C-alpha cells in the first residue's frame, strides 16, 4: 500500500492531474468568493445598527466569521467540484498503472453527479466531526483517523470499483475486502489531515484507490497486467 500511496502522490503533480487541479481550485475559489460576497452583503446591508462604530465592528466580525466559515466548507466544496472530474482522474490512473488494459468505463452522468454529492457530503461530515473532536483532548486524533479511514476508504473504493463492476458486485467486494479497504483508508485520512494539502485529497484518493482496486481485485483476473509507468 505504501508503494501505491507514493506513486499516487507523484501522479498528482503530473500534467493531466495538474490540469484537473487547476480547474478544481479555480471553480472552488469562484464559488467561495460568490458565497462570501453574497453573505457579506446580506449581513451588512440588512442588519441595521444605530451607531457607526457598531457598524464597523459588525463588518469586522462578519469578515472574521466568514473567513472561518468558508475555511470550514472549502474542503467539502473542493470535493464537490472534484467529483465532476473523478472519472477523468480514474481513467488517467488506470492508463498509468495498467497500460495494456483492461480499463474501466465512464460512469453515467447521473451516477457521477450522485457520487460527487456523496463525496461532498462525506467531506462535510468529516470536517464537522473534526471540529467537534478538536474540543475533546486525548481521543480527537484517534477518532478522526478511524472515522476518516472508514468513510473515505469506502467512498473512494466504490468510485474505482464502479468503473468495472455493477453496484451489487461492488457492495460484495467491499464486504470481502473490508479490512484491507479500511487500512487503505488510513492513507487517505493521513493525507486529509495535512492543512492546504487536504485540498488535493480527491486527486490522491482517486489515484490511490485505482491502484488498490487494480492490485486487490483486478490482478486476479486473467489477462490483467498491473504495470506502474514512471513519469517525469
């Protein structure tokens, strides 16, 4: 798994992944800016205060509040945006790890949108739990990693597997490889725990779980050859 994780980190910085990264960060920044401007206008313009100094104080507090609020939702927002490109990322990872094929099929648009929404929801839940657990010393880090390993491992494995198998078979594979998927999730959880770098979690998680799925599931099938291509 460590080898797959290191290869996934390297792939994040290859041109195809960088292209998706720029799109994800650009769209995320635009969305958060629009949210900031909208909320700031509502709060400042529609909350009347009798004194100028109080209006100035409100403006400052609004800016601080919006900063922390948007910092809280930046990861879920980037996950939602990245969900629109997960098939593209998975396909690139498949080409790098198994150039001779077979390769998965792109998910239907509706299913891809559903997965994007699920990724955003899981990310939002994880960030909310992290915020609550931050106030509980001693157990916060442990619970954070366990919850993330389970949730993220499950979601990213589903993404990689659905490109090859129907949903019912994917559920069966999850049960069969439950322990290995859980431990694979720890690598994604560790990546998520690093500030700023966690914005790249969808890219890393996709590349990593494609490799995991290839090695654990597909390599047992006749005709499949897992070959990691080194790229400059």
